[in-house]
């Protein structure tokens, strides 16, 4: 089976070809995997395997080898010069790596030991966790969630092309759209310019403002919540998705919005992850990507608007997707609407800001969040989730 080439009415995938490494029902590949030594994948590695296979990580066809790995962490480009900001790697411990032979097959298993894919092992190599942490996350601080995950994983990376036998059932079946499927929907709807919005938080009025401003400039909006692994204290994916559903039902034009799930894990890599998320959405067929003030940030590790400024380090033609850069949006009591510092003449005393602690306290006491902050339908979703939790 050949890789899927882009429909020429849409933006080309990153590197020009939409990768397809999903080989359901191919008995020969399955037999090879069954006969090979196996490794169990973490949830993040399993997610990466699936995203490679369905083309979200185009042009990658497998887990990175040392040349690509070094090029990405040091220069934020693949060896061929294509922008790429995060390493996509498969870590195992030293004992497991010792038992595997370069040039041979490796069976890839999920956490339950079920065979899900095949790795054609081309290289295995040691790497420096401290150096990767500093270059990718900008810190070696162990409390950083991305750094903590890096420090906890194995000391050897396995590289090579992969094949996936089947995608896992999604918790959101109607939203589990592959890049090939979203591209087909965009073609059917006649969308050529599509803006994507990435979020790992429930939708609020400032999000709605950014999305609708962007929607004025393009044909359609891909609302694309991340539903992979996140921090324990992040709002669960099911709650976030429900908040998007209730808002879209009443406040958005159905013909101009597509809600789909982005099944990646959060890295919390701030600016580098902003570029990475943009490239992934390019592969889904999007031409524009909304970047807020602290995209993929956590705590105070990244500076305000660093996630926007990083795009200036790249050739726009090589990235191919346009970053839509917004100021921080908020509700101004004197303006009576959602604004930014660019459009509001009033001071901060007029601006409505709610911290996570304040939001949780209001919901725990049975109070609706201010309608100026979020739609009442979203407040009810969050209150119901808190009462169940």
C-alpha cells in the first residue's frame, strides 16, 4: 500500500506526503511481530505509535534515530532541513535494549501485553537526559512534568520504521478523526483555509472570542482538544469535551466548525510544543493555528508570549501553517465584553480574572461561574463533574 498523497485543494502535509503506517489485517506483518522479541510501550509511546501510523507526525515513519534526534533537540529541524521541534523517541531500559538486535524486528505491545505493532529496529542509542531536558524543556528541574517523565524513562532509545496493526478504540468515537478523514471533510465542506484551536482546558469566553475572531478570516474552525495523557490535576478529557459540545450546540455555526479529538499526550514543552502542535494540525489539513500567550506552558517555566515568538526562528514557507497570534483576552466590566490590552482602554481593576483556585472554590460551593467568564452551560458541566468526583 502506498502512502496517501495530499488532495491538491488543501495545504500539503508536512514534507509533502501524508504518512500511513496502519496495516490492519496484514498477516505477514503480524506473524513477524509474533515471532520477534517484544517491548511494552508506555501510554505516551503508544500514543506516539498511533500518531505516526495515521500521519499526524508526517513525515515521520517511525521513531527517531540518533541523527534526527540530535538535529531536532539542537537545531529544531530534521536533518533534511524541515522544521521539527520535539523528539519522537522510544525509550527502553538497558536490559531490554541488550536483548534486541539491530536489523531485526521488535514486537510492540500495549500495557496489557497485547501485540499492537511492529518496529523494524534500525538503531539503538544512549542519550543524555539532562541535555535533552535543557534543550527541549528549557529546564532540568525535576518537578516540571515533561522533565519528570523524561527522567523516569529508560536510558536507551530504539529507532526504526513502525507498522501499526489497529488503532485503539477511542473514548470519543465520533471525534476520533484521522488526518485523512479531516482532510476529506474539509474538501466536502469546501474549506480551503482552516484555523485550528488546541486546548487542554474547558472552554471559556476568552477562548470563544479568539476562535470567533479567527473564524472571521477563514472558511472553518477545527476545534481540536487534546485527549491524551495530561497531568493528574488537569481537567479530565471527558469533562472538557462535554464543555465543548454544549457550547458548540448553541453558540457556534455548525456548518463552520468541526470538533475532533487530538489523541496526543501533553509534553508541557511550551514554545517548542506550540510549533509541534501547529505542524500536527497542518497534517490534519489546517492552514492557520491559534497561538495564545502561554501555549503548552506549565507553572512559570516559560515567558509570556514565548510560544508566539519562537515562530520567528523558522522560515514560514517551511513550516507552512500560519500562526495566528493573539494577545491575552479577558472580560472587561467597563467595556462590557471580552477584549485584549490592545482594544481595552481601562485598567486591570476593570478586568475579570479567575484563578484555578477561585474557579474550584466557586464550583465546590455550588455557585455558577460568572457568565462573563464562561457560558452557563459550561459551568453546569463543571459543577456536575465536581459533584460526581
